[in-house]
C-alpha cells in the first residue's frame, strides 16, 4: 500500500544483513523507519509492538531467526533464537507457525547453509503473506457482494488494525475494503479506537493514506451504531482461529460480535492460513496475552508543537487488568475469509478449505 503516495511494505531486508520496519509505535504522528540489526532488535520490535498484527509478527520472527543465524548458526544459536522470539507474544499463532517452519527447514541443514536459507525463507514467508492477503481481499469482496448485493456504497465497521500495517501488505480485514475501492465501490469504514493501544488510530492513518473515507469512533460507540442501523457488515482480523472456528482477536472483538448479532449485521473474520491453528481444539485453549498495566495508566500522543509526550492518567499503584485479546465463539461468526475462499466458522468449514489438514 502507499505512504505519501509511494508503494511501501511494512518490513523489508536491506543490504548488509539487516531488516527495516515501519516503527508503528511512532504512528500516526510520524512515519519512521527503524533498522533491526540483530536478534535482540527483532525481539524488542515484536514485544514493544514496533511491529504488530499477527501476520507481520510472524514475518518479523522469521527475519529475527535470519538475523541471529547470520552471527552464529549452530544448534544452540538456532534454539536460543527460536525460544527468545517465541516468548515475545503468546496469542498470535503466526509467530509460532513461522518459527516452526524455519526450524523444520534449518535444523537438517549444515551450519554453512543455514544463514542464507533463513534469509530466503523469511523473504518467501513475506512474499506469501502479500499474495495471501491480496487473495483475501478478492474473496472478501466476493463475500460482501454476495451478502449485500450490488450496492454503490458499503458501510463497514472494523476493530483494531487488521490492515496493511498488520501484515506485509494489503492487510486481512482491510484487504476487501481496498479491493472494493479498486472495484469502484464507494466504501466508508467505521474505525473503533481500540483502547488501550489505540490500533484504530493506525487503521485511520492507513485508510487516510489510501484515500478511503473513514470515521473514528470510541470503542463504546460501536454497539449503538450497529443498533441504530446503517452498518452493512463488521469485518475484523484474527490472531488465532481454533480448529472449531472460534476466533481470538483484539480485546473488544467479542462485544462487537455480540452487538452485530443483536443488530442482525453479518460479522466476518478475515485471516490467512498462518492464523489457523488446527492443533488448537477451541477458543478455551488459546493463550490470552496479559500486557503491561501501564498501557492503561499512561497515554502517548503529540503536543501542540508535534513533540512526543506521555500523559499519566492513573497512579502507578492503580490496579489494572489488561487482557490484550478475547475469544469470539464461532457461532457469532458469519463466515471466515481466507486466501482459499470463505467458509462457515466450523471445523468442517475449515477442513473443506484445507483438506490436507484432515488426519485419520
Ligand atoms: O496486539 P496487536 O496489535 O498485535 O493485535 C492485532 C490484532 O488483534 C489484529 O486484529 C489481528 O492481528 C489481525 S491482523 C491482520
């Protein structure tokens, strides 16, 4: 997608054996590129959410392994890198999927082959992500057209950021929005703020960069907007989809699914294969990340002169709970949209799209 009119990815390798990312902790106030030079930089980037969003976390982890092996490629170094990256964020399964894929590829190779193979595989995962998200956009547009009929204007509600910034390019939930715009459909997106990390601000920024009309709302406004009418569909991403179709996504997603059901509005979840965890039976088995309490106590922004500022909302001893994700039961999901097409949010639906996952 574009930044200031220039096609840009969220992550890319640079000559000399480093990786550049867009530092998402600086958005929407400034778009800054940050260089990751070693494993510690990659671990920090994921944990601190300089990169975030399930698919992008997976790609960054893959490059993190490549950065580590460029220095030392023996079994201990490989294991250390995988363990350090795996410990960064528990819920998005793309991270663990990417690390398992690299381990399976690299472990049998000679030490001399490993570093180059890791770079190539990380680049392959990144390119696959771009293509899968592009396909999600096409399939998602088809689902919207089939569900809503041929409309000149579509009103979408989304939560968190499941756009280009959460992937390498195109996004998951926003890919159908971009596809609809490209097809000449008039789309307007309602963007929920997504406290406490305010990923909705990232969504508003990237939609603005692509010229997509959108309106930011407080999280608590979503229920009323759905009840009042005028929203055609809710479209969100996922951090992990269990084998039965339950969906872990950013905290607050479940409330939107409940409100959508009450209002009779379809609730769609868009995600690539790397987000589907066939080894996880249902939502109860998905680990939910608990993040730092200061994410609620302290807000970040810019002052009138554009300088970065922190503002304390609550004293340091204020008791706070900060679960970063929730689980939307499959029964509330109208359809899952993947790079292979759409399906009901059921085990059978998923296996029909991914028959190679049928065992026994
Ligand atoms: O904590 P984050 O910002 O990494 O969480 C991101 C989300 O929950 C997204 O909605 C999800 O990863 C889908 S991204 C394509």
